[in-house]
């Protein structure tokens, strides 16, 4: 597992420049229950220093 991930910053403008951001490693869990629907959880693996 990598110590952090590289992702794009959310920007809906299609023209460059696009920004990369570093994020801590994480995983997502999605649970579907008939009565409640979908619930999503995001768990970070380690602490990540602020930029």
C-alpha cells in the first residue's frame, strides 16, 4: 500500500492548469441495506501532514 495518493483537485473548469494534490492513503466501504439505501464510509489509513 502506498503511503499517500496523488489526485486532481476538484475543478470544473476544463482548461489548464490542473492541480495535483497529495492525500493520505484511504479506503472506502459502501453498504447497501434495503430499508436505508446506500451508506458510504471513508477511512484514512494514516495521519497526513497539512501542506
